[in-house]
């Protein structure tokens, strides 16, 4: 009986996937430009996950030409399909709503605004890496992460891959000093990772012990642990979004494993730490 | 006019009878002349009062324990189990029906919402972060339970003092609105993890809101709202009959629009009741 239940648990997710929805944009990186701007490019990195058919997490990454050397502007979005259309016998969507991911007052990951900030429209090659698409303002009043129009015409190698966190010492770029130590890495029953981090802080933020938790696939929160007389507690601040990536040598992403800490308010204040 | 409203209310009661099949554990006794607990003996009311007071203390203890567990980097699975089992034990000990006290209803909501996520997670496989989301829901429903303990006390004291003017809890509608608003906010992230569970959670909370309006002593004034909400909710499919996650996402938008419409109607009716 026990093995039958285990078998059912094993095949149920597979059965659900059998008739699944195809992502209008397959996983990968897409390369584009801001409308009316000749200089600089923008990358759109797509990563799907199980749990919500057709949904994906997307990262909008402006290149250094737009920002100045060694500066990163990175916005994470929750992308939801807006329709269900049949293309060549497969169910998919040509339109997606993009809502920026942020952190709420309790230090938890959230979508601060119910309304999307951007709308993605696929004009050609839906469901393939040759997809051509535009991103325009959702005109919803949500301007978090920017609402500039963008045109994407080709895919390319992603400047980074999202990876699982690794235990070890991470150092600030351009310095040999240890900036953070990741220990006690654990995996939850739902596959989410958590870890303990000793962070040395930076000019703006105090260092100390922090708790790292995966709140959406590949997206983490970073909360301070407060040591008190009556016991230890997790504090709400600081409110960073953390990602673990492996760079592919493009832009400022060296071919190494690294931890990115993004300020979800301005998306430009990004700390980059490389695994030693 | 009053006769028309009474007819509308009777019609609404019939709808609710149908709806109660889909709203888990909804009460079956649809009319409370003199208040739902007016027939209770003093000893029974005192027992209710003692349970509420004791629960308030137990919840504070549970919150503190969980807060320290998080500081010790305990896994979300352990924390969820502690919260879920603790709340279930407290709520189960009472011998109350979910609608008897708002303190109890809040706890019951936390358990039901976690169950919805678990059921859907088993079908498709959990998305990383879902257990953390359940922890967040359980913690917030404890906060809600403690808040409504205050209005429950006024109500219970009214029963003890045999004051008919407080034989109905005066926060029923406020509770239903707050629960639905809470679910709408929580669904922003939940929708990206499990769209069908998110749908089920909002639909369930709207069912509770309708039940609370019906249980309110001013329900005749809200007859049109009750009927309208019943009709609209009845047209939404059960969570298990959704055709896809895209279908769930579209229907979540419709449920949110319906909720906003109902909030506005409730506010208008409450304003006109104050003026008269």
C-alpha cells in the first residue's frame, strides 16, 4: 500500500505535465534594445518552473553601456500568461503580464503592486528561441523597475545562469577580503533552499548574521538574525533580494559562481560577491 | 420595500444552502433569531469565554516559540508543522463551529488555506517557497485571531449580561472583508507558485465573506449583496474543475474584480445604515 502511494505521488506531477502548457518564451536569454535608443542593449533572461504552467520568472538586465562600467541594474519579474492560444497544436500564450518582485514590510518576498508594470507581446516565433517580442508599459500606474518600451529580436547566450547556492566564502569583487560566509545549507521538503550567512556588511548596511530563504524558484530573501537575551529572532530588515548565478564572462559577470544582492527599491544598488 | 428585501433574503438563504456544499464546514443553521448563541446557558457562555482567553495566551506562546525557532534557523517545514499542529489542536479543543467566534474562525481559515495549498501541491509537485508561504499565512491568521479576540469579548460579555443589542458580533462583515483582502494580497505571490490553489483560496474567502454578511444582524439591508455574491460565486467552477493554470489566472482576475465590487457595495450599505 505504501509503495502504491509513493508511486501515485511520483506519477501525479508527471501526469499533470503530460498535457502541459508550452511557455511562449522558452528558457534562455533574449537580446534587445530600448525603443528609440541606439546605444546599449537590454537582456531578458527567462526561467520557467514547475507549479504554475506557462508562468516564468524573468530578469531584465541593462548592459554596462547604459549604466557605466561595473554597474548592474537587475529587475526580477513574475511573468503570468494572459491567454491560452493553440499554436501548431500546442497550447501557449503570446501575451504575458510582468510584475516586479519586491520585499514587503515584514521582510518577505512579494509583488508590491497587484498590477503589472509591463506587458510582453510575442509577434513571431512563439514557443521557440527565435521569438521576436516587444515589452511595453502596462499603463497601470505601477512604474517599479521602469516602464520603457523594449524590442527583442534575437536570443543569445545568457550572461548568467541561475544556480543553487553553495556553502563557502564569498568575496567582494575587486577585493580579496571575505565579504560573506554561507553555511548550514538546507533543502526544504518543497525544494526551497535556506542557509545561514555571516555578512560583513557594506558602507550603507551593518554586517552580522543573516538567514537566507528561497521564496520563489531561484529568488531569495535575506533577513538579519537578532541575538537577544531571551533568544534569537529573525528581523525584517534589511530587505534584499538575493540570487545565486554563474557568470558566462559577459558584461560584468565573470565565469564564476557568485551571489547578487539586489536592493528591490532601486534595482541599481547591487552587491556582487564571488565564491572563493 | 422591506417585504421585497425579506424575499430577496429568503432567496439568498436558498443560494447559501447550495453554496454551503462548496464552502467547507459552513454552518447549516441559516437563521438566528435573537443571535446565534442566544439559547446558551450561562455555564456554556462562560466555557466559551474561558476557551477564548486561554487560546489568546496559547497563541502568544506559540508565536514566541516560532519566532525563536526561526532565529535558530529551523527549517520552514518544522515551523509550519509546529504552527499547523498547534493551531489545529487549539481550534479542535474548543468544540466550536468555525463561525462561533471570530478568533476561532481566523484559526480555522489558516488551517483551511494551508490544506488547499497542500492538496494542490500534491497534484503537481510543490514549488520552492510554498512551505514558507504557508508559514506566512499561519502567522498572519494568528495575528488576525488575536485582533478579533477583542470583538469576541464584547460579544461574549453581551451574552453573559443578557444584553440583546450585542447578541450578534458586530465585526462579522469587517472580518469577512479583511480575510478576503488578506487572501487577495497573499495571492500576488501565491499565483506564481500555484495558480489553482490561489484561486481556491480567494474563492473560499469570498464564500466566508458571504456567510459573515448573512450572519450579521443587519443582513436584511445586505440582501441584494448576498444574493448577487451567491449567484456570482455559484458560476465559478470548483478548484478541481479548472481546465488549466491559465484558466485559474483569468478567473482569479474575475474573482478580484467581484471582491472589489462587493467591498464597494458593503461600504455604501454601511454608510446608508449609519445615515438612517
